[in-house]
C-alpha cells in the first residue's frame, strides 16, 4: 500500500516575497482537509507538500479531500523509499505489483532534484528500466506512447515512486485573496 501522498502546487511559486504566506495558508487548508484522520501529518519540504502517517483505510478519502483544495495542482499517492538505487528499484517493483502493470509497454520518468545523487535523471531512468526488464521480461519499453508510466522523484530527503497523478483545482489557496464587491443594476435608475 502507498505510504505517502505527494502534493504539488501551481501558481504559488510566482508570488515572490509573499510566497511563505501562501505556502502557510495552503498547509493549513490541507491540514484541515485531512484532519478527520488524527494520525495524518502534513508537512512541506523541497517545494512539495506531503501527507503521511495516515491510516491505510483513509487513503481514498484523503485523496478525495485534498484533490478539492484550492491551490493544489496535483496529488500523487506514492511509495517513499531511501535514495539508494536498490531501494528505489524495490519500490518500483512493489508499485508494478500493486498496480498489476506486468504486461504491455512502460516508461520510467525520473526527476532528480537532489543534484548530489550520483545518477542524473536519464541515467536513473535507464538503470531502473533495465532492472524492470530483467525482472519482468513480458514488459517492453516504449518511451513515446507507453501503456504505463512510472514516475520516480529523487528529492533531498528521500525518493518517491508513483503511478497516478490526480489533478487538483489549482489556483490560489483559500483565504489568500482580498474582498470584492459586485454591483448589478436593473436598468431603472
């Protein structure tokens, strides 16, 4: 089962010096959305929000509630692992089994934000793809139109492996805009 939810935001990164305020407001709104699960924890690191320590039975409800929070660009239920190639490959294998992706074509799309990691994004994707082909010979690589895309992100603290990207409403976090008034005239003045 997934052990973390990775949440991306959109327009907040454009806000310059006000960005910390917008990030705090989004964290508060996300914490309120997952507040029904007392063990769930929302935290922020490296330009991403994360929800973890939630009950497995609440995964679908947390995904649903966070996918309706304004300011959220996308949500990815993920497997969190150490930044070692063996651990990342094991998480990829677990994801393949979890999602039953054992046939058809696939592509590994890797992103390495931690530049200290010894493989760049292309090398990481190639290494993981080779390991998947060794373990699942019925799968074939197709980088143009694959049946399955497995995403890998290497961040500063951990690596994350995911398959699903659920769209959020985007926009700005709730409570960050000012007030507005609209006056309509019926034409009889």
